[in-house]
């Protein structure tokens, strides 16, 4: 047989090629969806980031105990002559009162307010595993300490939080009486925030942790101050405005330079607005 007698090369049918590519795409998509689903807790809470080194309690740190028996570290910054208001601060994901959160707490204290903050279960030195219901219980424990042990009147407590902590503060405002709500880099909800990052996956169907502030905002009638950066990479300004518009009561929106994790730390604008809403006299 000569070279010219060899069989012609086999033709690859376009439909078969398309089917192979579609299957590869489906496998990649399902793999990424499965990865997001199985790592949801880490992506939402990032608790391990707050445990990166051995932490020792510092000045002003006390311990609380939740209704389900979890010990929590908490931090008090207060004056001998107490001001009119306390700020109860709910931290963002991946943060601890033993770390970078302190700078923000100190700036709120410098603005003339007593400050009380805590670490969620599984964060910092705390035992436990975080969950949406769990961190709500942690915040309620801190609130009960203020109103019980320290006898702070509910209308003298400002519920505050940054990023994920803003959603915890919003949930608190639907459950307990307070003097107002102070939100930094507030998220609208976990599914909406995740959908902007992972737009190719139906995170609204996969997410078990909701933290849906957008759905709760219309039920909150206390004064609200919301601080947001126009350059926030995680929550765009239009999403922040959509949340702000849902609050029905007295409110103010501060658009300040900064990043998602530090907008509103220090500076006169926040302190001045706080004084207009919650004067310490």
C-alpha cells in the first residue's frame, strides 16, 4: 500500500465539539458553585482571619456568657463621668476587638461616647462556630449586659456595626429598643453582596446565611446614620442608597472618602453628625 492509499483523516463533527465544550463549561460552573456552597461559612464570617495569632486580653476586656453557654470577649471604653449615650458596636467579618477594630472603637470613643464591643463566637479567643442565629445571640448578650449589668437605658444605646456587623445591628434594631442605628459600609444582604462578586452562580438559592438588611429596613423607626465610601469595592454606592432609602425615620447619609474597612474612622464629619443625632449632654 502506498502513501496515497492511506485512509483520509477522521472528521470531527461540530456538534460533538460543542457538546464537549458545553460539558466542560458545566463541570467548571458546577465545581465553582459547589466550592462556594461548601465554603459559605468561611466566605461570610472569615473567622479564621481573626485567630491568626495567640491573643491576650488587654485593658478593658471582660467576658460575657451567652444563653447557649458560649464565652465571649468584650471590650468597654468608658469614662468615669458617663456621657448620655453608649455605642454598642458589632464588628465586621474577619475582625476581632484585639486587632484592627480597636482603631475604629477609639475614634468613636474620642467623639465623646462610651463604647462597648464584642467578638462573635469562633472569633478572636472565643470558642464556638459562627452562624447567623449565633452572632445575633452574641449581640443580644452584649445588649443584655449593657441594659442589665450596667443599667444603661435602652434609648441611650446606639446600635452600630461595620459591613457584616451592620446587618447584625439592623437585626438588633428589629428585636430590641434602642436610641438609634449607626452603620458603616453597610451590606444590603449576603446573597445580594455575593451575587455582585460571583454573578455566574445563583447564590440567592445557595446562601443559607442571609443577613437581609434590605428586607428589614422598613421596620426600623429609630434614627439612622449611614456612612459609606463612593469607592467601596464590595457594596457600590447605589446599593448603599437603596438600603438607606428603605429606612422610614429620621436619617442621614454620609459619603466620605475611604475604603470598605476604614471609611468613617476618625475625622470631624462623623463626630459632628453623631452630635446632631445623639448629643452627649
